[in-house]
C-alpha cells in the first residue's frame, strides 16, 4: 500500500471516531436536555393544577386548597405533559414518551389538624401585619340574627370534630387563672395565640356579626368553638354558666382579701350564728355574696357592659344587705371597666384545648361552605397540595407541590 493510501485510511478512521464521539455527545446532551425539559414540564403542570384552587374558600377563610381527586390530577398532568411532548421540535433528537403518572394526596388533606393549624397561623401572621399597616377592618353592625340549632344527622356525622361533648371549661379556667400567670396566658404559645386571633377575626359571637356578605349557619360561632353544642342558645347558656362559676371564684378571692368586707361578714355571722357556728356562717355568707355578685356580673356582661377580671372596691356592685338580689334588674358599680363579652370569650379560648378549637373551626368552615357554595362540600375533599411520580422514557420523575 502506498503512503497516500495509508494516510487516507488513517484519516478515515480518525474522522469516523470523531464523528462517532460527536454523535455520542450530541445524544447525551439531547437526553439530558430532554430530562430537564420533562422535569420543567411536570413542575409547570403541577403549578397549573394548583392554580385551580377553591376560590370561595380562599375569599372567605383565606385558605388556599384545591378539590381535585387523585384520578383528576393524573389526567390533568397527562394532558399538560402530552400536549408539550407531542409538539416535537425539529431540533429534538429524542422523543419524550410519557409512560405513567401516579398521584398521591394522603399527606395534604385539610382534615389534618397539624396542617390546618399551620395554615391558619400563617394566615393570621399576614393578616396581623396588614392590620398594623392599614388598621383593622370596621366591624359589621349587628342585625337581627336568629339563633340556630343543627339537627341534620347526615351533616353532624360528617363533621371533622365528630360531634359535641359535655365537658366544661370552668375547672381548667379556675386552676389556670391566677394573678401571677394571667398576663402570660393571653400569649401562651405562638400558634395558640394565632389560632385564637383567627377565631376572633373570622367567626361571629352573640354580640358581633363578622359574616358580612357570607351566610353563616350559627349565630354564636365562637361559643360553638368553645362548647361544640349544635344549638346557639345552648352554647351561649354554657358560656354564661361557666362565666358565673369563674366570677364566683374570683369574687370570693376579692372578698377574702378585702378587710372591710370580711369585717362586715364577721359582724353578720355573729348575729346570725353566734358562738362556734360563726366561722362557718361567715364562709356561707361570703360564698353567697360572691355568687350573687357573679349573677349581677352575668347580667351586666350580657347587656354589653365590662367587668374586670380582678375587681377593686370601685368595681363591686352589691352590698352585704342585698346579696339576695340574684333576680331582677342590674346593679351597676361606681366604675365600669374591664373585659366585655368578647373579651371573656377570648379568655376562655385560652383555656380551651387547641385540638378541639381546630376541629370545631373545621366544623364551621364545612357547615358554612355547604351553605354558601355546595351542599356536598367537605374538607375531606380539600387539599393543600399533592405529589406524583411520572415515568418518561424509563426515567422516573418525582414532583411535590403545595400552596
């Protein structure tokens, strides 16, 4: 073989190797580009699905959630992805073939109390910041709002709280409420405080209507969150009864720490039960005085007046002579200040279990959304996000998206 022929063969082999190596790099680059494109397509598709959130739920309660099932999300992801993959460009060397999509919603349900607590807390962080900048929204004047009672067993059985209980907040309140820890109770736990503020911001009570243009089933929603009875009247009654019990205990503390009142009681006890029976009579009279004052406090609170948690002499209404006045009109003290009906509701929310509050918040959201939008509405069908696995050309892609 001549030198010229040898050189031609050698150059041909070199050129062939270079072409092969170039094609290998081109194929690898095309494959990598295809994988990057597929990943971007799936993430964009997931954002598109999240964009179809429940608008009414967001407008009313600030909650971003979608109502798509796993099968519906599968179909939407396939539609978005296939539309992109079918529009193959001339420069695309490798065709993307979507082989499977499998969606899961298990970790994203709004029925998850921890997820709901996180969601409502975040809503209130932004709302409180906005109120600092813009000022609070004006309260809606109270109109003629009828009291309601929920009797539909189908709705009751589907509630997230799974029904009412008959436990009282009174014992827990009395044990918790001391002068030393009173201030700390109102900000106990960051999320506890934010959930209480969410309740205050979004739900009615007997003295204030926050529903605006949106219908509500219950008039006394905050009272429902505290007690869980399906009757407006019963929830208010239980709150006021617990208020009487709390005020009786606090009023008794005031009496025992007031030398003048204790002297009056001692004098009266010695007149009614002289001798060894006087101390017992003094205790009975002190309790009766505290209870009678508490009943007067109850009537004042229900009439829109304010009562301080820890009273001074200027806040005391009933004298020793009229401790029997548990019925009839209201006796007003010299100074009217303290917490009103809403203030004591907020105080009792501090004592209430966080788990129960979250469950009953979810009850009210579900009941009101049934009333507002769709009788089939259920928080069990609302989700904060989703995750899915998709296979393209044998490669598995995992995408997780949430609001």
